[in-house]
């Protein structure tokens, strides 16, 4: 299992970058930079490429609708070059709230867009002339689709460090997870519950794996998880409760507020986990503006099972549960209030492997 750290899009990046050096020294193998309607992840990843030496750098995630597939391929190749072959491209569709609300681009047919984006990226990295005829993208763009008719197939000018850069896809719905298991090198689930993951995704993963090209190798299951390791003597219990409360509020935002009734991927996931009545209650309360009540309505088991927050013994048990369920990369988000505490939590987690 690889252990890494997520750099959140809302963090002060100058402070986060200073911690990255310490965390790499503490054994962090991956640094993932997230992106929402925030500062972009690419400029941050370029900076991290300059100040890190051994760790893998990963986007988690770049939304496909805000960049063309060729630009995503160019960006990944550039970051891979800057880092000496240490970059992994994390992609996702995001959702209509961000894509239409912030980028002004239609959110349509995400599975088709993702599949064709991955195909185009791999063509570009092989330095083949880019000719693609798909439902979502046609390259070069012909006159009958609004082009001038002057476009011609081009190949990447530079020689990539690698002809194949690992691609991981964020996917939650059964169909999306099935496609990810078929075409991607890695998979980003969210709110990952080790004991109930098979209920939510097992059939989809199996169906996708049955069509998977063996050359891709095993699917890398990449799970982001909040981290705080407290002392087993109970002296950190008050801080543990604070961390769990903060995480509970964040979960309520997703399960309750990310989307509308009938159009929230995270509510649907909680239902597939078996928390149906609770999930719908959280959504009802959150959309009514009762955010604290929505947070309180989340089942304790759901909060505890999807986090690495607690006394050291409990965190060790949860890490073992993640590994036993098939997780191959853990991206921790350390929550301790000080830089030293965050590094110490990561060091403690690493010592549990």
C-alpha cells in the first residue's frame, strides 16, 4: 500500500508546500493536489515538482470539461517531464453545479467524455498524429462541425518522458465505476467504506475488470481519507472529537448538499451502502438549511468507518480494513492543528504498515 497526502484546494499553498518537504522526508510516497472552483492544481503541481525528489505527484482531480483532451495530455506530459516521470493524471467529470455554474459548459454524457479523453491522452503521449472520430470529440475539427477545414493531424512536439502516464478516474456511480475498472490505471472512490464497498461497487468493478486490457495491470484503488492519530491513553480524546465533528460537517455537505433531490451522487452512494433512510434525512435537513441537524443525522458508523481519526489502536484497525478491502493507495488529509502535529500523525500512520 502506498501512503500519501492530499493538498486541499482551500489550503494556504505556501504553508502546504513547506509541509510537503517535511512529509516527503517522513516517507510520503504521493502528493495529490485537488482542484474545484479554486486556484488551479496545475501551477501547484509544477511548484511541487521543483521541491520534491522522490514522491509521485497526482492531480485529484482535473475536471475534463474545463480543458480539452489534448490540453490535458499536454499538461500531464509537461508535469511528468518536470518531475522526472513522477506524475499521475487524475481526472473526473465533476458535476453540473461546478461545470455549468462556474465554467459555463454543458454537463452532458460524462462517461463518453471520459472514455474519449483517456483515448486521446494516450494517443498524444505515444506521439502519434492525433486523429479522433468520436461522439464527443472530433480531431481535427472538420468544416461540417464548425471548423474552417484547415486543421490537420498533429503530434506532440516534445518527446514525453513516458509513452504511458498513469490515469486515475474519480467515479461513484455503478456505470462510471465499471468503465473506470475497464479503461483506467487507477480509481478514486469517495467516502470509501471498506466493509460496505463491495455492496456499492463490487459488481461494477467485476464487470469492468472482465473487459480490462491485461497490459494495464491491476487497478490502483486510491482512497482519500481524513487523518488524526491520537494517543491511546485518551489524552487526545477531546481533539479527536473535534476532528470527527469537522469531518462529519464535511460529509453532511456532500451527502446532503451537493446537488438537488434526486441528483446527488453522494446521497445515492450512502443509499447503496445501506444508509438509505439516514441519507435521505440528511439531505432533507441540509437542503432546508438545517446544516447542524443534518450533520448530527449522519450515522456514527458511516463517519467512523470512512475516516482514520481516533486513538492509535483504532486508526491501525481502520488502516488494516482499508488494505483488506483492496485499497492500494491511501491519500491522507492530516487534520492536526499544527504542522508538527500533522507530520507526526503521518509518521504514526506510516509506522502502522
